[in-house]
C-alpha cells in the first residue's frame, strides 16, 4: 500500500480536486448510462407488449 | 456451429442476453483491480505528482473513444456492403457509448491539463482530434434521428461514419503540422518515456475493464434496439417472446 | 437512339447547371454578399488596428469563405431533388459519380469562384499585400473546390431531411478542418517569410483526394436518399 493515511489518500498531494472530479464524473457517466439503458429496456418491453395486445 | 444464423436480429437477441452478464462481471473485476492498483498501489510520478493518476481513467477513455469509432465504422461498412440489419443496429448501439467516452476523455484531459500544464485546454493535435471526434459522433447520431425512414437513416448514418473515419487521421496530421508552424504555443506533451510496470499494468487493466464494460452496454443497447424495431416479430416467435418476458 | 459519351454527359450537366444558375443570379450574389458582410464584421468586433487585422486576416477570410461555401450547399441538389430531375439522373447509363462531379463543379463555379475572385479586395481591406495576398487567392483557388466536393457529401446525406440546414453544418464542418488549417497556414507562413508552398501542396493533395473519393461517396449518399 502506497498511502500513509486516509486523509493523505483523499488529498492526492494537493491535486485531490482534479483527481477525484475525474474519477467521480467518469463513474457517474457509466452509472447513468446503465440506468438509462435499463429504463429504455423496460419502456421497449412495455411498448412491444402493448402493440401485440392491440393486434391481439 | 453455424454462426451466420446469428446475423438475424432475433437469433442474436438471446445470444447477446447470455453474453451480457459475463462481460459485466469481467468488467467489474478488471475495473476494481485496476482502480486498486491505480489509486492505492502505484507510486507517485516524480514529474507530475499525484495528478498523473487521472490517466488511469483518461487514457482508457480516450482509447475506447477512438476504438469504438473504428468499430462503428466497420459495422457500418459491413451493413452497407452486405445489407445486414443487425450491423446497422450495432452501429446505432455503439455511437452513444463512444460519444460518452469521447466526452470523458476531453473532460479528464482538461482535469489533467490544468495542474500539469497550467491550462484547461491546449490546441494540441490529440486534443483537437478528440474534439472533432465528438462532433462526428454527434453528427452520426443526429443524422440518424433526423431521418424518419429507418432504412435510409441506417444507411445515411453509415456513410457518415465511414467518411468520418477517413477524416480523423487527416485532422491529427494537419493539426500537428499547424502546431509546428505556431511554435509559440506549442507544449511538449510527450508522456513519460518509461512508465513503471505497475502503472502500465493498472492502465491496461482499466482499459480492459472499459472495453468489457462497452461490450456489455453495447450488447444491451442492441437488445433494446431490436425490441424497439422488431417488436412485432419478437412476439410472433414463441421462443423470443418467452425470453423477453422472462427478463423483466 | 445513341447513348451520349461520358464527356458529353459531363459537359451537358455542367452546361445545364450553369444555365440554370445564370437565370437565378441572386443565388450567387447571396454567397458573395454574405462573405463580404462576415469579413467586415470582424474589424468592427476586434478594432481597426492594422497590425491586429493583418494577423487575423488569413484566419478570418478563410473562415468566412468556408461559411459562405457551407451556406450555398443547400442549392447543390435540392432543386433537382424537388422536381424529380435527380431521380432521372440516377437512371442514366453514365456512372453517377461522374455526373455528381459535374454538378459539384458547376456549383463551385457559381459559389466558390466568386469568393476566390473577391478575396484580393477583402485581403486589401485587412492590410494584406504582396506575396501573402497572392497566397490567399491561390490557397482559396485550390481549397474552395475541395470544400464544394466534401460539402456535396453532406448535402446529399441530408437531402429532404427536416432541419437540414443546421445538420449539414454539423456534418460538414469537421471535415473542413484540414482544408482550413492548410489554407490559412499558407497565408500565415508566407507572411512569416517561410513561404506557403508546403501548405499549398497539402491543399492540392486534399483536392486530389476529395476529387477521387467525394463524388463516389456523394453518389452513394444520393442513391440512399432516393431509393
């Protein structure tokens, strides 16, 4: 392990703001993409069910 | 085994469904180990300080953004050449993920540039090409959404993606040429020539993780696209219908 | 009935488009007026210092020429698309890329050539003289056909699509970047005294590349739009 303490780890030698913003925004984008896909999938399933039922 | 049968969207649908969990698991593992190495194990870089740790997301995102564009163009070429519906669906599914990685590469690049060069943005060949790449992703996606006829939307955005893939290397070269002309603003941004093995390992693991993540996300988007476009056929085939109904 | 030869067909289509343009002279005038207005806005924005104007001249005039070309792209195929002539063109026995090249050439004569001819005047307004001024005209002469060629791909892709004016800008402007860099670079480097020949040969390379590939891409985009 490279770091001595947790606060040292969070500080990142003074560059904490830049480093953590990069990592967090990347993570947020990926999570958002997965959530958006999940919503799209449920919507698509619901819609295709509706179409089939209306044809019946 | 006859692989060609999977070129039919409805046959591909369950196959993609089976692959997604595996890619997701591998992606999660690779990213977890990559983050552990990148953030906790790797030593600091004596030139750039701790800010260099941004490259553990920046470089994988930049690589994926370019790689995905090429893959998208290859699918577009296959679609245009063989007139295969699934290829165009892949093109459609890849674009948003590629655009997201392009955006992330630009954003993390700025985050790295500010502490390292003292500027958020430099008109360097790599940065400029990446920015143009973002515009090209946007162009491909917007062209698709503005055309109502599905077949024309597929083919037109495919041609657009193919034209763009020729453009990016030319832009990279021309901006480099342009930078040698404007000596004043040039910034030497050659990455550290010798990278410690442990840093390289972390970066490659992260790249592999992002790659697997892209595969999982793109496959599930392709499944959405198949559902949206071929909902009638899905429900006319019992096997496909059962598969869709079972995973809610 | 005998089929016309390749050259005859090419000549015919160029002649027809030029005749049509001669009947609607306002179209060509709009591109030129647009160029003058855009170029005149910059001194009003950045101030009248001759030194500043001379430094930005190459970039401003090239960007203005690029936008003027972009503005005129809608005219390449739209009229023929609306009255059905384009569909007839697809059925002609001659290869479509050749016909497309003819149409794009005619379009360049109407909207690109006036820009080239006007550029020395605008260059003088910005304080360019001597070799850099000549370089501006030469670079535009080599560059604007490339802009028309590349632009025709975008114009064909968005044919008859809603909101096509803005969409074509998004599709085509990224492709214009290398031409802009080499074109403005030719003027800048000749001002710096290192000569713009290298940039000019790169512009020429761009022109040759686009002459080979753009008509072909445009033709396939037209087929997609009309099928």
